[in-house]
């Protein structure tokens, strides 16, 4: 690759199973001039497995401003750089953001090469609502800021996604139950690996499990959004339907909106109701 313009490729790599890499990621890793890697040792394992020979340079959270400048200058003079993190999608609870931001400001073309991401894999199989989700990543490690962060998430109705270390999981489950209440949750452990496991239980039961076992491996934790458990019971859904009917019977509410607007507004007010159900109520209103 020796076009005039440089390009930054954000290349997703596996989160455990080495086969989880796309054909395009391999092709890109073979074509770039240089790969900036969070951890060059992990990168070498991947490179050896797939016979990739691109030169490696390390880029992590503690990299100096000089290292970033060096990479930016290379991009500006036409070098094609691939960026990879230790696992998964670069920049997602991983380094990368500073270079992405600098490259964007400098007008460098930035191309994502999508692939594995623990948050999305956990969410897809966690069996908690998927219509809206909120990625939190790691909570602060100190207990005061941790509690405050959770307080700030209390009202969010979307499914919450956390990354957590096995060492802290018990303490996290305890404080979550205290601050968020006993919500439905899922521990997605060792995704894509031999001991992959999904534990789909309320926070209190996950906490009880923690008393019987020692958590190991990599963990992504999903927690149901505010009121979603309650909102999904048949009684709650029937109640929501009567509230929607009431809203639609109010001439002051409906007069300024098209049917389409009404559906949008009501869907945001009642996120747990099916769009189709709201649509039918709007069309059949008296
Ligand atoms: N960039 C990565 C991604 O796209 O998912 C995440 C990097 S973050 C530093 C690492 C955290 O992601 C781990 O501590 C764990 O919480 C979660 N994680 C990574 N791999 C995982 C796996 N195989 N199973 C479950 N969680 C995983």
C-alpha cells in the first residue's frame, strides 16, 4: 500500500477464540505498513497463528505524546496503520481514542474493520431486553465513586453492560443490588472460550452463587434497565396499554401531531411496549 494519503484501520481481533477474526481483518493486517498494538506480545501470538508479518509498534494508555505524534506524522505522509487492542474492538474500554481523535482532527481517513466485542456478544445471548442498551464498561475501582456511578445509572431503562474483573465481582454484585435493586441480570463468562458460561439470574441469586464459587476468567455483566422487569409482566403491559389509550383520548395531546409522530412519542414514553401495539392503538383511537 503506497497511496499518498495514509489511513487508520481500527481492526477488531478475537476475544478468546482465535477463529473469531474476519477475512477482511486478516486481509487488512496483511496489507498495512504498520500495526499499532496495545500489547505486542498478544499481537505476536495472533500474527504467528495467521502468518502475518506486519511490523508492530506499541500503543497503550501510557504511551507518550511523542509516540502519538510519531504515528500521526506517519499517517500524514501516507503510511497505512492498523490499530489493534489486546482483544476485541479497539477503543472499547481499550486504548485508541487519542489516536482516533487526532487522526480525525487531521482529516485522516479512519476505517473500522468490525468484529468481536465482548459487550455485544454478551448482550446477544444474555436474554435481557435488546431494544436499547447502555454500555458502562468498567466501574470506578474505589467504592465511593463506584456507588456514585451506579446511582447515576439507576433511572436508565436500557439494559446496562459492565466489564468487571473476577476479583471484584462479588463486591460489585452486592453494591448493585443495594443501589439498583434486585434486577434480572446475566454474567457472561469466558465468551468464545472453552468454559463459556451464561448465568441468567437476578442479582441476589448471582450473589448467592458467588458465595459458593470463586469467580475466574473474563466477565461481562448485564443488568436489566430500570423498571424493565416490572414493565414486562402482563399486568404492567395491560396497564401501559390503558395509559396509552388515555393519552390518545386527550385532544390537546393529539392535535399537533401526525400518527407517525404519535407513535414515536409514545414509544419513547413506553419503551417496553411493542411498536406494533402502539401503532395499532394510534390507528384505532376514537
Ligand atoms: N475491547 C474489548 C471488547 O471489544 O470487548 C474489551 C476490552 S476490556 C480491557 C476487557 C474486558 O472485557 C474484560 O475485563 C471483560 O470484562 C470483558 N471481556 C473481554 N473478553 C471477554 C470474554 N471472552 N468473556 C467475557 N468478557 C470479556
